[in-house]
C-alpha cells in the first residue's frame, strides 16, 4: 500500500506529540479506541477560557501509520480554532487531506471522535453545554 | 531500490531466486523452448530430459523416488490436490479429515470446500506454544478418519510439529498422513521414508527457486497412495495433474533443490546464529515477547510481539530499509489480527504488536546489526507516541480501563 507524502510526513515527523495536564480545568481529554482493536487515540486540548479558542493541542496514538497521521493532523487543525469551529471538523476532511485508502477511513473516524471527546470533557469540566 | 541496500527479512513470504538457479533456467525460455510432452523432435527430447533431471533433483532433496514427484503450480495447488484428491479417492473408506487451526489458508480453505462436498473436518487447536498435543490428536481420530493433514513448520512462528510421532499414529490407525511442508523443505533435512509420510506439498519459491512451480510428493510403495486429479486434460504427471509442464520453472526448481540439499545444513547453522543474535538483542527491550515454541522451531524464523506498539505502524518506521511481516490486523484486508497467533491464546493486543522476521540465504550479519538498530529505534519511536505505553509506565492497569471500542 502506498501512502501519500502528507501522510508519511505526519507519521515520520508527528506534530504536537505529548501530554497536557489533565488536572487543569481548561484541558479536555478524549481517549478513544481499544488496544484489542489495534487503535488507541488520546487527544487533548487546552482552551483559552476568555476567547473560547483552543490554544494548544497534543496527542498520543497507539496504532497504524494512518491513525498516527490522522491524530497529528487533527491537533494541527485544532490549534487556533474556537470550540464551535473544532466541533465542525469532519472525518472526511481528514480522509481527503491525507488521501487515506478506504480500509483506513476508520482512522479518521477515530480522530473525529477523539476531537469530540476532548471537547465534551472540557465542556463537562466547565459545566458548559 | 537496490537489493543490496534493502534488508529483506521476509523470506517466509518468498525467497529471492538464487543467481545460480537463474543461470540454469534461462536457456529453457528461448534456446531450449520445447514442450516436455513433444516426443518427435529434439526440442521436446531436451525439455523432457531437463524435466526428468529436475524431478530427480527434487526427489533427492526429500529422499523420494522421482516417480513420486508430481509437479504443480505451487504449494497451494499441491495442498488442493492432496486434500481434495485423497478425499475423492478414498471416500469409500471414510470422509473425516483432521487438521489444525494454525494451518495455512491453502489447507484450511480446501478443507472448508471438502466439507461442502460432504466431508467432515476436525480443526484441532494447538497448545500455547503452537505445537499439537499428541493425545488430543489421537483422541480426534474416528472410524471414518481417512487423513491427518498437519503442516511441517508454521509459516508465521516457525514451530516444527512432531512429525515422526504423528506419522507413527497414522500408521497405527491406518490413516493417510499429509503435510504442507512449504516452510520446511530445503531449509532442514527431510526424508519422506524416514518420516513415513504419504503426501507432502512444497514449493520452489520458498527455497530460492522461481515462483509458479511446486510439487506434491505422492508415496508409491507401502502403501501406494493415489489422488484423484483435480485438473483434467492431457494426462500429464501420471494422470494426476494435467497441463503442459512449466519447463523453465521446473528446471529452476530442480537446481534450487540441489543447492538446498548441498548447502542447507551449514546454512541452517549460520542462520540460527544470526536469528538468535537478532532475537537476543530485540528481547533486551522491555515488554517484548517471543511467540511460539523456541526449542522446536525453524532456524531462520522469530516472531516477536512488542507490547503497546502497533505492528503496521512499527513497520512503517523502517520499511524503506527493512522488510518484515506483521500479524497486525492493519496488514490484512479483514482487519482481524493473525489467526495463528490468536490460536496460541495470544490477546488481540499482542497479536497486533507482532512482527515476523524470517532470514534467508542472502542475509548477512551486517544486515542483522542494522535491523536491530532500526527496529529498536522504531519501537522506541512508537512507544514515545503510544498513550497505552505511557499509561503502562504510570502503573495504570490497562485491563481496568473502560475502552471505547469501535
């Protein structure tokens, strides 16, 4: 299977790898997937509470190259977006950007779920709706 | 990409054709283009002579009589011919076949087909180390059992089944013993008479010969075994496999067999030293596990799980420099991890994390040294990226986490 240049670049030089402090009120964490399924994605956002803008995003992913690239790309896209803008990120945009083959579409779904999970966690912490 | 720069550790998938084999077979495309069945001109005679000679070379490798070698298109066809052919030939004696859950698909899917024809198949589980429990095998034998089909060496983990003991059991119960020996022939000494085997499938492209040619060994004496042809036509190969013989392929197969016979003993020793070095160095990393029995194993194979790292992702870190295989679901169309590793009782997580390294004739020590470096670095890179590695390091019990499965 030949992967796109963009995918390979995100895989080899992943952006925003790391861990944010879960204890902070303005940090939201999304953890999706399961080791048995071969994919676990953890995506975190740090939100500027005044502007509602995501000022930092980090990820760690256990998975194939497409899963790692999808989460790396997601963190890049998240930075600088408002919560509402972030909620609008669609998995098909990731599929297109990385030219994911059909068998890897679930990796982009996982990334979208991780984004939504992180936002939900942030909102719950801050009692927002 | 030049071969010399790429480290190929996937020889269980296929082996490069030895240049000495290439030199031997090439003239049979143009200078000696005959059909081995053409009896009336020199082109035909030359081709027939070449096939006869190759048949002897292949037979010699396994201690057989040349008349016991049926040339086919490869091990898959040989497996099909042996299982379907014996089922058809011996259906008056019974309809039950015993095989293993860890067999190659060429055997498993053929058995599934036999079930559709009214056959009954027992798919026996293996133990945690990949080997069979002989008592369980014997307990599975019934009055209507006609054949036991058990692979010589497993393609994914390299474990070698107790062939002599299985053979003795078959003899005792008057059952045919068939083996898919694709991964063993040409790599370790095999003598069909010493083993008392009745049918044995193998192929050229796993032993440094060309693709598209294989063989089925069919015993001729004590007892005489027959299989019903599955390909009908001109009655080639003693009526068991029609079709014009692939003369260049067969000539190459013969040469490859001769080279293996001459060199395999020294080669097995050399490769086991290199394999052990690779394994020992990689096992120095924590949370790393060898899959399958290590005492009864092919000398050139190791299958290792790097926990908390996904196999396909790991391979992507070094696949421009090193070629291997993984039992990870991501490498298969089915999105299921290796059924062989799961049959050993491995959790899906460890199956996803497995890499098979299979060395070969052209593997050198410097390749192994470089592979150790690249694979170790890859594992480190992937673990740095892995949230479950981080959780493991923090002492979190991963089994207690509520995962959101997809």
